[in-house]
C-alpha cells in the first residue's frame, strides 16, 4: 500500500487519523485526572474510533483501485465491508461502556477533579464536531460511504462527549455520583443504536439494495427518451452501486424496421444522458438493443429474466414517428452533447 495524498478524500481520512490520536490522548488524560466512568467510556470509544479510522483509510485506498481481470466490477464493495467493520467496532465499544458503567454502579463510582475533566472534554468535542462535519461534507461530495461512515462515527463521539460533560457537570453540581455510571449507560445505548444503523447500511450495500435516488434519476432519463421518441420503450432495468461507482443495465426497445446503426446511435445518446445525471461519479451503462416486438424475435424455448424493477405502468410507447429529423426531437436538448448537468432541462 503506497501512502499518497491523491485528492480531498485521502486528505480527509489523514486528518481524521491525526485528530483521532489527539482525541484518545486527551480523553485518557481526562480519565486519569477524574476517575470518571463516563469519561472512561468516552475514551474507550475513541480507541475503537482510532482503529476503525485506520481500517477506513485502507478501505478508501483499496476501493479506489481500478477494475482488473479478477475484479471486473472494481473494488468499491470494500467500502461496505469497511462500514460494516466500523459499525461492529462501535457496537463492541458500546457494550464495553455499558459493562463498565454497570460495574461502577455495583462497586460505587469514584470521581475527582471534575472541573478539569469537563474543560478537556469540551475542547475536544468542539474539535471533533468540526471534523465530523468536514468528513460527512467531503463524503457526500464524492459519494464515499467510507468517509460518511467515519464522519458519523466522529459525530457519535461528539454526542457521547456532550452526554458525558452534562453528566459529569451534574455530578459536580448535585453531588450525586450515581449519575456518572447511569449517564454512561445511556451513552452506551445510543452508540449501540448508531452501530446498528451502520451495519444495516453496509449489509444493504453488500446485497445490492436499490438506491431510490439512483433509480429516480435513471428512470427520469429513460422516460424522457420515450417522450421525445428516441426509444419505443425499455425494460429489464437494473442498477447497482459500489460506493461512488454506479453500474446500470437496461434493455432499450426500437422500431422493428430501424437499422442497428441508428438504434446504436440513439442508445449511445441515452447512455451519455444517464452518465450526466451523476457528474461526480464513475458510471458504467450497458444497454441491450431489442426490436419493439422483441417477444416475436426470441428463439423457441427462450425465457425472459424476471423484470424485478418493472414499473406499475407499461414502459412501451407505441405510435411514435419512425424518423425524427437529425434524430433529435425539438424538446430533447437533454440528450445533446453539450448537456452535462443533473439539473439540465428535460423539457
């Protein structure tokens, strides 16, 4: 693995690693000063976060590797493994926090120098808040699940620290030391919920669960292509996402008497239009060209695959012109070569 800063995603994960080390050192120092179980739980979460960030850094590098003979779809699935591992680590940290808190309830908490501990946590929380915002913003810009997951992990750390600060402050004001482990348990349960959400998202990615937003953008292009007469219809639409890589497969229907060359030219326009809907991502579109009455062209014994994403309505458009001057309908500017924005007009 060659450590090299290639773009904003690599820079973001390096910053996250550096800040994770700072968080761990600061929180362990605060625990040594105060002896607070809640602060210890926060520090333990930071240990897990540091490990998870290291895994995220490797995953970000690996997922960016180009496709090869052994991995023709690329390496983007690594992002989901990373998110699942990060969620698992967060869950283990949550269970450890709850265990420590329950033990403190049984044995009785011992707390000291609360003022210093609260001050340290407040400063660290502000730094973490800025880091979490930066990671999620960068992850959403590049559609990087690794960075988004890491950013949510950081924000979980922030809310953990906020809960600990409030709890420790209440202990200092009221003298009720029992609040310290009780708040640690609440914090642990909240972290456990975050872990579940991350693992669930990773599982959906590994199982190629349909992304509703991707589906809407792709359908928008195909439906518009039907409206302007570029295709007679479409079916067998499938798409899968691997981090910021999107693969789209669809069967396009053309008039029975249209030449293969003309059908191919129209299909190429549609492929380009779909890619333009995702300007900041790597999109591969594979189209299968069929005659409008394709059922009659199938050989005997041919079984059509189940069209699992078929819409409720029929996607065939009958009675459209066999020839459009220049193959461009007056309203089909979206399919011109100059169009390159998701916000381009479809009217």
